[in-house]
């Protein structure tokens, strides 16, 4: 499914990866998503950048929430990025 908000955020994640902020990122079940606030992205930060650095790059998204991925059911990557509650870093 092509959701413009999700496509734009994916492009932003690719930019962070190319700038060295992220080693990798993924979006499970992308083809089922119809809006950005239902999406859960996962990422692995590079050793050269902190979660705070990543947050500063993504703070243009007001509902953004970045936290440790403790569950590991959907992804083995260390960070969970969602858009529901916002402000957790």
C-alpha cells in the first residue's frame, strides 16, 4: 500500500542511515498499514550517534516516540519508533 506519510518517513529513515545515524531500520507489515500513526518502525543506531541525536533529526514529527525495543517479537533491532504517544525518548 502506498501511504504518502509512511513513504516520507521511510525516506527520512534512509537519509539517517546514509548520514550514519542508523545502521539499519525496518517496517514490519508495511503492506497492511494505512496511516503513519499505526506504523511501528524499528532501528539500530550507529555507535557514533545516540538516541538523542536521532531524536533531534526526527523531532519534526510531533507524535514521535522512540524507546528501546524490549519485546523483540516484531524485530530484533534495538529501537522502537512509533507515533501514538509522542515525547518518550
